[in-house]
C-alpha cells in the first residue's frame, strides 16, 4: 500500500460524487477540471474551455489533441475544489461523499483504486481518476515511458502531466477511442509476434540466402562499374534494408523504432525475386554513392585544419571578433575512417561521442563549419542591451509570433531572436545582423538589407511594421 501519511485503505475506498450539474442548464467556470458523465453513459474528465458562463458550446480538454466536445456531455461534477486529506488520514474510512447528498440527484460511485507504488500500472492510454498525494482529485491519461519504471498521467496540452510521485491512488475511467486504438494496436503486436516466431521463407525471393550483406555485395559489384569508389558503407547511408520477419514471412524491409522501443518493418514490395531486389538496391543507393566521391569530398586533402581555416576566414569577414579557439569549446572536428570509409566527423568534448557529418562535398563541410563558427562567435559575444519589438496577433503558417527581440552585443554588433509557436510546440531562431546591413545610408535601405536575412514572409514583421517603430530605429543607431 502506498504510504504518504494516509491510513485509509484505498483498495476498499469508494468515492460518491453527489453534486453533478446538467450541462444543458449550467457549465463550469472557465478552466475548471471536472468529472464528466457522457450521454452514452461513459465517464471521463477534462478542463472546461468555453466562451463565458452562458455559453452553449465549448469543450473539455484532456490533453494534446484530446478533447470532449460540449455535445457529448450530459453532466459534470467539479473535481479541483475538493481536498480529501483529512478523510484519508482516518484508517476507518472506506466511503467518502464528494459534496453533500441531495434528494433526486443521482450520485455516482467510483471504486477499485490501485497504487503505482504497489506495482499496479494502468494500461497504455488508459484515462484514470486520480487521488493525488496532496489530497486533491484529478484525472489523466497514462503515458508509459518504460514499463514498471517511469510514466505519467497527461491531463493538459503540451504533455502537462502528473508524475508517478504525485499520485497516491488511481482507478480507470471509461474506455475511449484513444485507449481502444492502443488496445487494438497491442493486440496486433501480440499477433505479429506470434506469427513471426517461425516465419516462412520464399525460396525465389531469398535465392542467395538470408544474409542481407550478400545482396548488398551483389549490388555493389554492379555500382563499381560506374562508381569505382563505391562501398557498402556508402550504400547504407540511404536507410538500409534488412531481412526480417513480417506477417509470418521473411521479407526485405526497413526497420524503424518507435519512441517506446517497438520495431516496425516496412517490407519491400517492388518485386518477387532476389534479382529484382538487387536491381532495386542498385537504383536505391546510387545517389548516396554518387555523393560519396572522395575526390569531391576531400578535394583539399585529408588535413581537417585546411577546411576549418577556410571556414574561419569566410566567417571572420562579418564576425570580426571571431577567434579560432571559439569553435573548440564543445566539439573537436576531424577526418577519420568509419566502417572503412573516410568521413568528416565531429566529436563531443564532454563524452567523446562521434557524429558522422553527412557531406557530399568539401564545400558542404565548410558550410557546416561556418555555421558552427557563427554560433560559437555569438555565444562568446555578451548582450549589453535589448529591444523587444511590439506587435499584435501575427500568424506565420499556422504558428503565432511570440517574441521578436533585437540585441546589441558587447562589440557593438547586433543580433535578433525570433520565437513562434502553436498550442503545443514552438521554435526559436537567432540571426546575426551583418555589417553589410549597417553600411546602408538610410534606415529604409537598412531594412531592405535586413529583411533579406529575416524575411517577413517567414518571421512575421514586414518593412512597414519595422519602419513605423521609432524606438527601434534609434536602438539600431539611425536618427
């Protein structure tokens, strides 16, 4: 039994909800979290999102892309205004009235509580009523990260959730479409596992055996006629194919892993014979091989300093305070053999982890190094003043502008940070305002040059918006 100072035995506990409101007559306060009785007799919960007290429409939010519409609800009962702490401290308590009982008001009794502390976990996507360790009532959908180790109850957009440590006891509410879909998927996974225990083998499809390397080698022999530098390592830069069981048969397929660690096999369907698959492999990997020509990739040799010096000189033209040492604070760059092929690599100074940089040419690696130099230079140049631009409601391809801030750096240079997002996610980008912009003689000409870097179509504010901001004009040094 969970121990948080409560003596009540949750396994025998019953909660009686006695203050239901008919939604046709009354709606909750904005933002109120409620237990819901649906018109089809099921029970769930959610946070009310409506227009005003007299609204006849709205919805109850349960999580990201997870709502119950007004039309689905029959009755509601407030959850977030009750504290059960005093009752739960009494070991004799096994029945709690949530609100006073009233005549002619049908109550609802919820029981069969369990505890995560006892190793009892909801099923994936199961929506549950919760008794929190602070004595409050709530609800949430179980989001399991790793079975028996971690998870949370999601109750609002952007994955706002109660951690395992916040929940004293839980019991499932009614099944819904999310849970049913997860149950169906779980059943399909179990059926797939059973089918794949002893997969059949099509002899025509696997004429050369069940080692995928054999098929890659046969395709490689053909590629080498046109691309003498070709290797299997280069071919496998295109998402590689493997031989794996799928629906009870061995197939050529690509395997992807979900966030939860389960594998999905996407079978090749372009033919029915081994030779057809080899034909496919030749065409499928050709682009990666073409882009792996070592003469193009390492046209300036295999000394990494040559490439870094070129990138440094290119960046220093605008980032005049740049120092070579700035690049080395987080990463170490090099040219190393990886699976038999020379590659541009980046090594973390913290943990030594190695990342292969996907570069088809020397110029592409130089571009990557230039970007890293630019980022390092901006990190090394402290902000001494900021000016947040004021704006109204601005939509950018489904996202909304949240922040647009110019910053003056210690060296006298400027950068701008733009942030936008939607209901559940967002992103931030920072741009350096190059000296070329400030070579303009007028503020209007400056804006023309600036908007080539931070275009209005992508980041929200137009020339007219910025031109009318007199404080910004002064902040940027134009009188």
